[in-house]
C-alpha cells in the first residue's frame, strides 16, 4: 500500500512540474512563422504571404486604441491581418525622452498590443518610431537594450515582427543606418533566431535603391526586409521607380507605413495615386500598413475627430481616408 501511494505522489509531482513549465502565460499565436525568401515574405510551407494592416498613432498619444475589441473588430470587419504598434522614441513622451514610469507604460502597452493581436489572430509589428531623432545611432544603446528585452520575451511568439528604425532622416546615410541595423539585428538574434526584422532606409524610408546596392552583411541578412514609406499625395511614380529598382536588385521590401494624403499626414487625399500604389504593391506581393488608428484632427487618421469610440466603429465614424482604405482592404 505504502509503495503504491508513493507512486501516485510521484506522478502528481511530475504533473504539477509539467504544467508549471509547459503552459504558456499568454495565449500562443497559431499563426505560422514568416520568413523571407528572395524578395518575398512566405509562411513556413513556403507559400507567399502579404500583410495588409493598420498602424497605431504614437502609443503615448493614443493608447486607448490598443484594446481587444478594436483589434478583433479590425480583423473581422476590415479584413486586416496585421497591426503595427508605433512607439515614438523622441516626440511626446517618447521611449528615450520620457522618464522610467513612462517607459514602463509604453512596454505595458506593447505587451497588451501583442496579446490582443495574438488573440485576434494577427501579426504584430513592434516599431521603434524614430522621427525627429533622425539618426538611429543617437539612441542606439537604448534601442539595443529594448530590442534584446523584446526578443527575449517574444522569441516564441510566431506573429511578432521587429521594426528597428521607423524613418531615418536629416541626411543620415545608408552606411550609418546599416551599421546600426547590424548591431540591433545581432542583439535580437541573441534570443530570437527567426523573427522577421524590418530595417528603415535613408530619407524617411524612401531610398530603398541605396539599401539595394549594399544590403546588411550576409551574416545578418536572413529574414530581414527593408522599409519603403509613401504618402500618395506627395510621393508618386518616381518613388515607385526607386522601389522597382530595389526589387530588380533582389531587395525584399515592406511598406510599414503609408497614407493617401500628403507627407505631413494631413491635406487632401490623392485616391487616383493611392490606387496606383496599392495596385503596384499587390502585384508585387508587398505588405503594407496604413497610418493611423486615431481620431486626431488630421486627414491620415482613420477615425473622425468627433468620434470617441475606440472599437466597433460604424462607417459613419470613419474619415474619408479611413473609409477609402478599409474599403480597399475589404475588397480582397
Ligand atoms: C505624424 C502624425 C502627427 C504627429 C507627428 C509628430 O500624423 O499627428 O504630430 O507625426 O511629428 C511619417 C512619420 C509619422 C508622421 C507621419 C505624418 O512616420 O510619425 O506622423 N509621417 O507626418 N512619415 C511620413 C509621414
């Protein structure tokens, strides 16, 4: 009898241990891991994948849009399959300019964003949103620390993508960006060997042709894509020509931010040019993320400034850009 009791006790202990170590803390993503093959984003069985989604505005400005109801709604009703979490580094309570409690708030917002995207069945981009800090080396130490922390935390989340510098500008050269990128990629790969990493390009992520002449070194090239940003009322055929030149050289591109107004994020919409852009991107199976999920009084915002809903929007709640872009998404 005593022997039998010991056996059951042993089994119980084993089960408790197994549960403690095997049950994940948050729901794991069921989405397949993505990888980069040539210029293409593909899933684990090599099938082409195109992400079409929406970027938040700055997480410090509009954290209220990071909620489960909003993310599930966008997936179901707008047919998007990805969301980008834009965390400014310098502007308005930026990660590198705000205090420690602000950092904790931003990291909590990212944790929640990843969780909500996972529950909704979407891919999620963690965006280090440099802007007035146009040279990414300015906050390289913080960036490295941040991305190592993220990579350690999310290495098993098959739906997480890292965007390491939104828009280098102010004359920052590709060779400077490339040096920064290699450092950060190395840091991420210490923990996360597989996730897709997006690298910004010179001149507000427009000069992809320069990156194409000298991509990051072979050692760091796996599952890396380069970002191209456009605002349809400002950036036209000449920027698509740069994109085509980069593609011709074999550079994998990802449009992690675009809108159909002008580059200020405001002004009139150019729907004809927007149609040309998105047709070009669809033809080349390039992923794209629209700016922005907010109700700021500017034409790039999806939600009307008078609307306080932070989810379950009706079409009456959407701005002209919000309507046009969600209609485009829904058509596919
Ligand atoms: C803009 C926002 C605006 C905010 C400003 C901060 O729309 O509300 O006050 O940033 O400087 C980008 C940037 C993106 C810009 C956007 C529009 O990545 O941060 O957002 N834009 O100017 N690149 C081209 C355009």
